[in-house]
C-alpha cells in the first residue's frame, strides 16, 4: 500500500479527507498541530478520528504560533459571530492564521520525505469557506511545485510529491454526504473555533455556521449537534 | 525603516546575512529554531549575534523535527567527517534535514505577515555548500511565488513578499570577506554540526571544513578557531 501523510485538524473536512485517503488504499500517517489554537480541543478529536480510521501513526507537532500572533485563533482577538455564510468568501476574517497552511504543508513534506511517501492529503475547501488565501487552488499548485524542488526527490528525480485536495471544489453539503458515504462518525469530529464550557460548540462562529449549513443541505443530522 | 524577518541559525552565513540586512537599512526581526538539532549550541550563538547586531526582536521557535527523523542532525546517525570540499556538492548527505528550509521559510512568512513586513532574509548558499536541495535558487524562487499566494498580500495585492538570498552565489571566502567588511565578530558565531565537549568544533564535518576553507581563502583568521 502506498503511504500518505494526511493533515488532520479533527474537523469535518480533514476527517472526511482522511477517510477518503484510506478508502483509496493509502496507508495513512496523520499529522496534527498543537499551535496555540483557542480550540485546542480539536486535537483530541483528531486523535479519536486517527485511531478510528486506522491511521498507522498519528503525530501531533507542537509549534507555538502565538509567538507571531495576528489571528483570533491564537491571540486575544474576538472570534466573529453570526456572519452570513454568503459573505464569508469576501475578504479575509481575523480567524485567518498567517501562513498556517504553508507551515502545515511544509511539516507534512518533511514527514513525507522521511517516510518516502509521495502523497500528502489536505482537506482544504475553497467553496464553503472563510476566504483564507491558503485554501485556494493556486496556492496548493504553487506549494506542490515548491515541494518538488525542496526535497531529495527534486534533485534525484525519484518520487514526485503530490498534494491531494479532494474536497477543494466541493460544497460543505457534498463533504457531509461524502463523509457519510465513507462511514465517518461525525460525532468524533470537532469544528467550533470558540468552544463554550462543556465543551460545547458556540454555534455562531464561521466554522459552526458552515458545518450547520452543510448538514442541513445534505439532509443529515449532525450527531455532534445532538449532544450539545 | 522597512522591517525584515531574518532567519538566523547563528552560523557564518546567516550572521553575515543579518549584518547585511542591517547595513541595507532594515529593522530586523531575527528568527531561530530549536528543532532538535544536535548542535543546539548554535541557538546561543544566534542570540549573541542578534543582540550584537541590534535585531529589534529575536524569537527562537521550538519545532521538534525529531518527530520525523531522517537526518544526522536530528537522529542517531553519524555526521560524516573529512569529506573533500569538492565532493560536497555531489549528492545529498545525511546531514540534510528534510524540508527544513521550507519549514523555516514558512514560519518566517507567518511572522512577516503579522509584522506587515515584505522582506525575508535567508543566508543560503549554493556554491560552497553540502548539496542540500533547499539551498538552490530554483527552490527559493518557487517558495517566493508560493508565499505571495499564501498570504493576505496575495489576495489583497498589498505587499509583495520578497525572499532575499544575498549570499546564494558567493563563495565561502566571499562571505567571510563580506562579514569582515561589515564588522561582524565571527567569534560570536557557531558552525560545527557535531560539537565536542568544551564546547569545541569538531573540525571535520562539512560545516567546519567549509568554514575553514572560507577563512583560509579569504586570508582572514577565524577567531573561533583560535579559542579551541
């Protein structure tokens, strides 16, 4: 079985992406980050998802991005609530974490190289999303090109690194349907950026609103919603 | 003064690069990494150099790349000794750390974005070097392109990120001459990959041999050498 490094936040998208990589026959090495995010609880979700979906290994790498700040997810900046889903693609909100996907992809590239894996999976989405620049197809293509120059593979012409983003052009409802068809237990995942004590989802941040829209349009009940 | 993020290992090249950025009128934010390297002593050198050269801030970010392994600098793999300098550009030695410069540049990009800095300095060299893929000009160009798609700047068309690599085509002797002309105290720096107790440089790893060649060809005495 070919090996793949799968970036896994523990949310809906990355968990569905991991389930898809498994279904496509990859031996999956799941990679999560403890980066100082206020929704640190997602790391526990990632561990549950990795174990349930049969990842060979799950590494949670610690990089304290609070050293740089500049985001509502890592800094003392309020997480926006109640935005309309339609407006989310316009402009970049304060929940954007500077260069986060570049850092995550760079680390996944390091692991892929030591594993001699040619495949990296990333559950980014550029349809029902918050307008983050590092979720767009042109960024992914540029990173893939860079990755193939950055490593032994680029010099020795052995493996060609491929960044798989199978969800990038799906709607959130499509992602819910796909995860459902793959048998993913959505109750294992976590999406909320700004958890309430409990823990419970806030129900009003971009991530909660996009998730709710996805389940509603797919006509599937969110098991996480039921538990709150 | 324009702001710049300067990657700083504490070695000869990155210290000269920081001195050059300062001379060119940049307000410098120095960034170092505690990544599980066996020559962790270089972090102390970086702190000395950053302070002496007047960096506005110096952040040492911890990312434990031992989680991925695959390098003599982070793993229990012997550091090659006594290689001829001429052969170093051929093939990639075991001291190569997978995707290291991609990770370092990604982190510098995050900081640059929060600082609203358009300039990143990296002291890579592709002449007197160990053949690492992520020191080559084509890698740097690809990363710069990616960086400009990865960030707010890429979407909003504000700042254009520039990766400066002023040493990339210099010989090690040229770098020594440049650092000397800039008044850099080379005694503050550290190059050895595999320090002996003391601490003292091993004198036989690629990094020691390249440093020695540079000082010798420049006709300048290495103050670090004198202290061993």
